[in-house]
C-alpha cells in the first residue's frame, strides 16, 4: 500500500512538472510568434472585409430581380468607397472621366469654361457645386457667372447628389450645344443661365505694361507651359524698361504643382518654394528653387489675390509672401491646400488626396487660405443688391442699351443708370458703370488685360509702387507676421 502511495505521488509530481513545462513552452511560443500573429490578424481583418464584399457582390449579381452588369456593379462600389472619404478632391474616375482629364491636361476640351469644386454635404452650401472662377473669355465668363456662385441644378437636375466628375461630364459636351444651369447667388436668389458650349482652351498668362514703368502679369492657370509664358512676359517687361511688377493671381484656380514650382523658380534663387506632407513617407517632400533667377531680388513685386485664388496660385502667393519677396494685396484665398495623384485602373482610374502642402514658413493653408498683407476688396453688395444685379444680367437691358449705340456719352450713361435705379434695380453706380463698360467692350470685341478704371485693388497696387511706399509696406508686413508668430 505504501509503495502504491509513493508511485501515485511521483506520478502526480511528474504531471505538475509536465504541465508547468508545457505552459512555459506555450508562453515562449506566444512571445516568439506574436508579431507575426498580430500582422496576420490585421491581414485577416482586411481579408474578412474583402470576403464580405465578395459575398455581397456575388449575391447581388446572382439574385437581384433584374440581371446586372458586373462592371457597373463594381464601378458603383468603387464610387461609394471614395464618397465615404468625404473629400471632394478624391474620386473614382470612369473611362469617360479619364478621357476628360486627359483633354484638360492636353490644353483644350468642349465645355463652358468653369473651375468648380464640390462642397461637402455638411457645408452651408449643402453639397452643391461652387464656382471657384470662370475661365477668362469662355462662354461661362461671357454669361456673367462669377466666383462664389453656386450651381444648384444642371438641366433641372440637382447637383447635390452628383459627384464632381458627374457634374463635369454634364457641363462638358459638343461645342455649339447648350446647357442650362441654375445659379444661386447670395443666400437666396436663384436664376437660370443657358450657356453655349465651345472649345475651351486652357489659358496660362496675359501681360502688358501699365504706363512705362510697371509690368502687369496675369497668371490665369498653371500648366506645364506656364513658366515658359511667364519667362516670355518677363523678357517683354525688360525690353520695355520696367522698374516694378504686379502679379495678378485673382480667380486663378491653380493647376499643376510642377507648373507653379517651375514658375516660382523665376523669382527665387535657392530656398523652399513649397513642401508637402502626407501619411506615407514618400509624400513628404520639399520643393526648392534652383540657383539663378529671372527677376532680380531688388525689383518691387505686388501680388493680387482673392477668394478665387486656389491651389497652385496659393503656393506661389504663399512663397512670395513668406520669403518677403512680394507684398500681397486683396482678399483671403480659397484654401485648397491638398495634393492629388491620378492612378489608372484598366480604362478608368481614380484621383486620391495623398498629401497637404505647406508654405515656406510651415503654414498649412487647406481650408484656411493665404491672408493678404493688405486686405482690400471690391465694394460689397447686400443681398437685395446681389439679387437686382443678377436680375439685370438676366433681363439683358444693358446689352440692349449698348447695342443701340456703342459709343455712349457720359450724360447718356448717367441717365440710363438713374432710370435703372428708378425701375427697381437697386445697384450702386460703380457696378452699373462697370457692367455697361464691360458690355460695350464685349460688343466691340475688346478684352482688357488689366482694368485701372474699375479695379480699386490694382489702383492701390499702382499707387504704392509709384508713391515709393513699397519698402515700408513690405517691412510693416514682415513685422506683423513676426509678431503674429510670437503670440
């Protein structure tokens, strides 16, 4: 009996040691393989999501009451994936979208000539389409559509549920065909505008001399050719003996990052132009100027900006401002500070926000914009004046007045303005006179490169340059920026 008891104790002890050893081995195994298991866990989580998608896709394909096209089903799913990002600049692109994008990059396409952005549904704009700026000289520009207008309908269909690319596809079309859009201007006033599509050539630069001393450079959009056109303009200014420059970036919707970096190279010799930062290391880049420049450092430069200046235009304005290379006048810019990449998948592809850019001072301007050194804007209109202004455009009375006689006297113009105001068009003289002048120019086929008569922002820029106040204003702006950064 004693022997049996000792054997049982021995067996029990061996079992305990075996158990302890097994537990230690398992613990060691967990320590050794846990990183791989964790990674597999993440992988399996993604695999489960993909498996759910596959099962739903196949079930719909095989069981939906009507036969469905697998490609259309996949496109719908991809569109939904990008919509879930709530980023108006990221989107799935169909084959047609990709062709349209290629047309724009190539420099011309059939459309109306609007630079637009889709507002998130959470905004006050309610998911409608906002006009960043019309392209100068295009049908939309001639129809009187302006920056800040909302396109709420296209051919009686709300733009709220449409993606950005769907909106673009509906605005584009065969040159000579019409498209009717409903515009909301101000908080309430809506009116229809019928626009005849045309071949839209993507413009880049316009230039002229203001007097014999100021070179006026208007950069309309940044393309791969913008730096060449700007260089040609600078050579033109040099040939005319310019002593200062005005760079007009108002209503410039941006364009290609490489286009603005190459253009900025003409104004800097070394140093940062812009940086980009994203979630993945490859998107963290700094773009620096090359050595040598086309415009000497001592040449005074004033930059004009407004709410229609976006993206690449903000990069140039931000670099010139941060590096104290120019004085910036106007209104705070649009605030589009993200960078997208386009990838092709089969016949289609997608556009995805990969990073956000920052100015040389390290400032991110996405949704904030570039703030001018001197804030100055056109006289503002009240809501009832905006409504009257839009109604007057639609009624066509100004066009009729100009068409009857192109060269109107000052007395005739004044009398016509008083009659309009008496008839309920409660609009300040400034806007009415400019509308009459613009209508007369369009009728005569005249396009102004700059407007010293009805552009108070440009008038102030010219005054500062000619009064010798540029250096003082630049120092004051730099001191204000330094004081703001210390607070």
